[in-house]
């Protein structure tokens, strides 16, 4: 079975993430969305919340599962028989860091990184920007699934959808 990991913080999952996960699901028999739960990092959503939102977002893909991991991604991959890591590349600015991580990961374990170009409509999209825009009441309704928009609205205390205008 060809099994791949789609790793990230997913704080929160965006439509850009879902695009990459869905395309990875066409390339591999099973995709494991690996949610980094490093406790030292400050997040808007807890690991359980991030995993819950992702699980709902990928429910349409029968060969996608979601799991949390702490520590090295390569350890997670080896424990689960995962031989590939799928990463989305938004622009050339992503490339330096992603290449460095890919090379470090392949030096740690027999795991290949596969880069998938982000769809143009999501090339500017990042969870950090979604949170910033939503914090100031901007419309992020086209950037995240509806259930994530609801969680952002609850957490940030005001609506972040198009019908605000
Ligand atoms: O969404 P992000 O924040 O870009 O995700 C980064 C993540 C979680 C994929 C990356 O930080 C990671 O793989 N962390 C696990 C620790 C690890 O394996 N570090 C070595 C990377 S070369």
C-alpha cells in the first residue's frame, strides 16, 4: 500500500490545505493528515480542536485519516509505514525552507517528500493570515470550510463571513 503523510499545524485547516490533501488522496492509496501538536507553540486552537476540524473537513475522502503527532515527523512516518510526505508549494518563497526540511527528513529516514503546487486560487492562503484577517472582522468565508468559519467566529468573538458587510 502506498501511504503518504500530509503534515502541518492546521491552526486552522484552510481550503488550501484541503485542496492539497484531496489531490494527495488521488495519488496515494492512503493519506494520513499528520497534525503537529508540539506543546511549546502557541496556537489559537488546541490539538483536539484542530484534529476535529480536519476530520470533518476530510470526511468526503474515504482514504484520508487524521492523526496527531509529537516529536519528529519521520518517527511518525516510520511507525505508520508511511514512505512519502506530501507538501504544498504556494510560491518560490516556500521552496527554500521546504527543500531544507525535505532533505533533513530524508537524511533521518527513508521518506521521500513530494511537492504539489498549490492551486492558483489558494496561492496567497495561510492559516496565520486567515486568523489575522478574521481577528479584525475581515471576510474569510471563501478561505475556510463553513464549520471552521463557525469555530473562528466563536473563538474570535465576531463574525468573519461575507454576510457581515
Ligand atoms: O503548518 P506548518 O507549521 O508549516 O507545519 C510544520 C510541521 C509541523 C510540518 C513541521 O514543523 C514538522 O514537521 N514538525 C515536526 C518536528 C520535525 O520533524 N522537525 C524536523 C523537520 S526537518
